């Protein structure tokens, strides 16, 4: 009798371990989520669907300290996969990252939140940084473009939201009124997605299995070389307004840290007035100016490239 009881206990224990293992595998596949607004160091971020997302800025990368840990949508971070972290894009999606310093372009799977360092718009995995030529320098001027939904391990999109465990500990509830957002123009000479021109692309393994739905995308591991401006400039953009007088008022408030410029672009047939400092010589100078502008209360300021 004791032997039979011990045998049953053994198999019950083994079954529990198998079930727990399978559950862990399901959890690691993550899910699709947009996320709730959150605040880091006084800056509010508003995750949302944005099929027209196309911005320039400074990329960084992250590696061993996060390897094997959960990403913001419940997947496991693999520093050798083609992934990235972004502050506001839904998770997971596919984005094209183009290094504006060398023309290398690559699709990455955005499945995490970040970067949380000021002045950075995307955090690349170590492998993506290596392929794009960012790894050795640590940062690079890049263009980031939304490409489409990513494969999510066979699970249908669930419209989930960020959980407390997927964001830094100092997030707060977001104010949802009087929020404005100005789009950035693409860099000169890069209005449309350029053609792939590399004769011998570099191919690496995909980061995920092929999706069942044809509308979902997976990074293909192909690095291409695309036309980029011969020279780019760094700016700190403090704000963008539809009314010129609002831009002029901001210039006055920021006069203590330098002479800001007001430049205008046409957006959807309307003028948009941008308040900028620059051009700046390098990333260190841009970071220093960004900190000065934020120090005067303009927490939405960012580094842009054009």
C-alpha cells in the first residue's frame, strides 16, 4: 500500500511539473498589448496604435543585464535575437531601423518598453546593434519606421494593457486631458522607404517562427544598405505648435539656455512650427542641451536628426 501511494505521489508531482512547464512556455510567448500611459522622470508616454510612425533620433542598445528576463509583453528577452524596445509602439510589432550614419537597415521585433535614458528613441538588442553598426559606438543616429504587426506565438491579439511588473517602479496614473503631439518630418532625402540595394545581404536566423496570418511579420535577418543623407544634423526639439505665437513664447521661456530657432514644416496641409536648438556637434552636446531644456520644465523635449 505504501508503495502504491508513493508511486501515485511521484506521478502527481511529475504531472504538476509538466503542467507548470507548459504554462511557463505559454507565458513566455507573450501577447499583444498597446499599454496604459506612464511617466518616467517627469515625462509622460502614451502607447498607441500608430501605423504611420516614422521618427528620427538616437538609438542605443541593451544586452546581458536583461538577457533571459521578461519583456514588457511577457516574452523573454534574447540579446542575440533581432528585437528592440520602444516607448509607445504596441507590442509586438515590426519596425524598420535605419542607421543614418552608414545606411544599414534592418527589421526588428519591438517587444519591450524603453529606452528610459533621456534622448534615445529605441533600444536595440545586442545582435541588432551589431548588424546595424551601433554596437561598438554605443549609439547612432537612426530612423525608425512602423512596418506592421509581429507574430505572437500563435496567440491572437488580446488588446491587453501594461501591468505594473512590465514598467519601471516609478510610473504613475496619466493625465488624459490637454495632451498634444506633433509629428516629426522625415530627414531630408528620405521621404519614402528607400529600395534595398545591397548586392550581398547578411542573413541571420529569424527571431520567431513564421506567423500563421499573412498580415503578420517576422524579422527576416537581412541587413540592407539604403540611401541616406551624406550629412545629418542633431537638434533638440523643445516643442511643435500649430500657432506661431505659441512657438515664439516658448523661445522666450528657453532664452536662458540658448537661442532657439523656429522652423516650419507643412503637415497635412497645415504649418507646424518647431522650436529647436542646434545644429549640435555630437550626441554628447545634444544630451547636454536636452538636459538644460528639460531642466526648464520642457519634459517633452527630444533629440531629432535631419
